[in-house]
């Protein structure tokens, strides 16, 4: 049997035995270290609107753990080879559209109508931009048509609405004309002919002005676009009669504002604070609330929903993306529910039928996080992803008509879910009274002491994600309790929590971590002389800040791809932001401003590189030489000072890796884990 045939046969077997494979592991709680380093296969599913067919895109690589030994190649070649299968959901017959070879691999695919699909071929080496294109084809293979030829590597193709009265037409937006502006078209799915619906907003040089969100009328006409203009957020409204965009509302980062997140029953749904038609602030909400909003009259409804502790989608502090977003009906583009994260995923439903459907599925998996990844238009047939902090994810095919649930695909099936540990949501109070939400994961291993690691997330202006974390699970499986806090400056927890982190690197943000350690000690989760700090990116900075500003707290530290020189970071960020095109002004508020004397003094005071003398604990440094976010000089300059000062440290540089510590190349990930295990055994446990 050849490789291709074997791949599709394995998929057939998958529906029968995939979720039982991990019970064959040895009866030992210690998971082999390579299991945390193996890259999981990638699969995606897309059900047709009528629910009769499903597209399955799957990695050609066998869904098993085998480490790629050549570090110049992060994974096997087959990992990037994705095949495309058309599955008849009534007969379960499969038709191969793409075998996933170098010649016919597929990058993405979707439905144009019940009888026709689009797909984007894999980039072909040597053919340049000509190989970046979108094709349409009927299910029987007929009428194949090139419908989009990209002119630039930055071009994107996205279907944003369907024409309910004409299955030959969909609504498409692309940025072919200008890199930072989307234009809107009606696309004939058979001829490839496109008819302009509206041009996107053109306001001079759009460089640096990122599109934060878009909303549409049910007929496919754009309604509004939210643009990031430095520290301003500007909502532009489209007039279909004049075909012009005009400024509708403007607000500042870290000041009250609101964000359209979709439409329901002809009304715009917004997240944020409430204003009068003249722009007067009526309700200033610390956590984003939901309202209906009339763009014609600029009037808000009464408050529809607000969580007292967490942002419901939108922008935290009118500035950084909060967790969650709106899920829309694929045929009508109207909101079904708005999602957000507390210490678990939450949903606010607008569509009662969608709520009933979800409740039926959630009832099958009451203790896990369930998301519908694709569904028929009537929601009777769907694929759901079931995951948790102790489960990387399993996919199931659900047929509500039949009342059946069938396993489809398991992410990292070599990981025994019974040996992974579910994180506990907790809260503790910082020294100034601020409440800090966190995830606490306790080891199942029998240990003589409460070994403990506090692990601050990266960003820092992001939210601690509620998901399977391979790094945390590795540490927990090695007998260490792990606390992952949403310290001040994190998003998703309201404006006050976020703004409280302004220019507090190494200061109050660090106090939150120290207070988390003390809380863990007081509650019996940590022994005070067996505490380590570990983190990546900003978390790497926090590791260094912990070791230099509170050296008495920590027995050891692991700095992965972390900032050590604040002065250089702030100078570099301003220089590179013009290349990254977004978030170029926000750090002036959040991280520090080197344009002022006060900002320069702050950077000097909070740079761990300037305080290496204070370090008492052994330090492990992990760094990718190709990191273009936190460049390698942060680690190199630190090591030079550690050597001069005679400090105890270990270091590992990965030549081919960038800004990562998990999900790097498989061999590099394994080596990162191996040196951590050795380091922790030597300095935390002995």
C-alpha cells in the first residue's frame, strides 16, 4: 500500500479507534518527555450548507509522535502537505480532491454553495506569486475555474456573506488594491466575475492604520469599519447612496468607547460603554457591556448584558483586544452568540435556537469546553471540538437528527488525557487590593515537597488563555505545581485591571507575581524554599525581574526568549513598529516612553540587565537565534554580565528557532524540555 492510500485508510480507521489509542500506554503517570515536543497534526472540517457533504483537510503525516531530528527542518516534510477529501455524509463515501503532495497540496478550502467549493493550492517552490491563487470547482470535478489570482504576498481572500436569493453569488472582500484596505465585491462562483459592492475607506497613507473590525448589512453592503489610528480608534460609516465613508465616532485608547461586533435582527450589537447621540458619556463601564445601537440616530438601547468582572468581547480599555468575539450564522451573517473568557469560556446568546443546539451538545460533554467548528445551515449536522486544560482537543461529528456522536480526529492522541491535569480557576488579592484571577494546576505525582513554579504569560497586554498548555502540563507531570496569573496589565479583566499595569514592568506587575507566590505558600500549594519562576517573552522578563528585584523569593528561574534590556526594547519597538504596521503607539502608555526623561529613567530602573548583581538563584536561559521580536542580544548581553559577575546559569540557543519555547521545531522543543528537566532536578528539587 502506498503512502497516499495508507493516509486515507488511516482516516477511516480514525473514526473507530482514535480516542482509544492513549489507553494503550504503560500504566505510569510519567509521560515520556518527547510526547510534549511532538507537533500535533492539523485537521480542519467544513460542512456544506445543506449538511450533505463535508470537506476534510488533513496533514499527510501520520498522526503519531515521531521527532524530526534535523533541526534545520522543524517537522517532517509531510507535516506541511495537506490533502483534501470530500466526504458524503449520507453514504460516508470519500472522494480525493487533493492528495496533499508537493504538486497538488492545499492550504485552505471552503464552500461557495452546496454544489461548489473553493480551494487555495499550496505555494509551489519556484513559481513565485503565480502559485498563490484561488480556484473553484464543482463536487463532481467539473467547471474548474481560477477565481482569484493574487498580485502580492499580502493579498487575502475572504467570503463574508452569502446571497440567499442566488446560489451563484457570494460576497467577497480582498485587499488586492491596497494592502491595508479591504474592498467588497459580489463574486460569481462559476465565471469568477466580480462586481464592486463598495470600496474600502481610503484616507491617505493607510500605513500603520490597522483594521480592528468590520460590520455589514444583511444584503452584503458594508456598514462600518473600525480603524486603529495611533492612539485613536475611529469608526467609519459607509453611505451606500453617496458611496463615501465618513467618520462616525472617535475615541481614545484607555478612554471610554464602543466597538460594533455584529448585527442581530437588523440592529447593530456593540461592546463597550454607552454614549448619547451628541457623544456625551452616559454609562462608563469598567468591563465591556453589550448594547443594541442605531447608527442612523446614534442611540443605544438599555444594557443587554454585562459581566461584572470580565470584558464581553470588544476592546479592553478601548485599546487592546479582549477575549472572545461574535459567532455569526454562516448564511445570514447575523450574530448567534458572543463569546468571552472568565476563567472558563462563556457565551451570551442572541439566537435561542442556536442556544438550544449548543445546550444539546454541551450536555454530552458537560465537563469540557465545547466549540462548534462547522455546521450545516440548519445546525442539525456539525463538527464540534471538545477540549480542556487537560485535553489538547478531540473532534466529533454530531448528527442531531440521528442523535449520534462519532469521533473524528484527536489532537496529539499520544498524550494520555487521564495523566494530564485539569487546571483550577482561582483568585487571590494583591497587596493593594486588586483581585488577580489565575489558573492553578496541581501535580498528581507524589512528591516530598510542594515544588512550585509561577508562570506569568507573555504579552504582557494579553489574557491568560484557558486552554491546554503543553509547557505547564510538562512541569506538572514532573511533580511541580504551576500558577498562571492574569496580573495587572492583562486584558479581558476590565479597564481598571488593564490600565493599572501602565509602566509597571518590574514594579506593581511584579508585586502581583510575588503576592501569588505568597498566596500559594499560605494555602499549602508551595514550600517557600522550593519556588521557581518561569516564563516566555514578557514572562521571561518577569522571570528576570523576579530574580533581580525579589531574589529572596526564588530558588531558580527559567527565562525563555525574555526581555532583559528595557531601554533597548523600547527603542527597538518604536523603530520596528513601522514595519509591523500596528500597535506602534499603545506601548508608549503601557510599557514606557523613551521620548521623555521620566520614561528613560523608568527604563533604566526596570532593566534586569542593570541589576545582575542582585541575582542569587541559578538561571536557565532559552533563546532562539532567529527571534525577531525579542532579539538574541537580550540573552547574549545578559550572559556576558552573568559571566563577569560569576553567577550560576545555564543557556541554550537554538540556531533555527525564533520567538517560541513550545511548538518550535520538534527537535528544538525536545532539547528545550530536556534541559529544563535537568535544570529543575538540579536546582529546584535538590
